[in-house]
C-alpha cells in the first residue's frame, strides 16, 4: 500500500482518506472477490477522485499497480457507495473514527459520485 501511495505522490489528506476507504471495505463481504492489490489501487483511485473531482489515474500509477483505470472502476464505485453510507446503519465505528481531528475528518470528505456516470 505504501508503494502505491508513494507512486500517487500522496499527502496526509490523501493517505487518511485512503485508509478510511480501506477500513470501510474490511467489513464488507462483497469486497472479498477482489485481490488485496486491486483493493489498494482502487482505494487510491477513489481517494484521488474524491479529493480532486476528476479522474486521477496516471500512467505512473498504472505502472506501479499494474491496474488500468477500467479495471478499478467496479471496485471503486462500490467504495464510493460505502463511503456515502458510512454514517448510517449498524457499523458506524469507522465513520466515527475518521470524523475526528486526529484522522483529518476524512469521513467528511466529498464522495466521488461522478464515477457512477462514467
């Protein structure tokens, strides 16, 4: 994961959003169908799209992760929906954790809803 973050030239805000998205996926049974490397790559892609509001997947990111943007979209869209619904339901611990100053209010970041329109 650190290698992928370094390839994406991440800052603290991106890292916190990335880890928030990854932790949301830990409790989702649907995510077991994806290999861990794809989950990490899709979480970075989702975090980048959420922070910068446009598709952010460079050739460098593709080379380091060995995943194209098209390969990440299904997983990334699921991550966006988990982020969108993180504050509702029974499992809100991750949302509460990342809604604090210590974790940069990552849970309050905008979701990359535009990924559903691609």
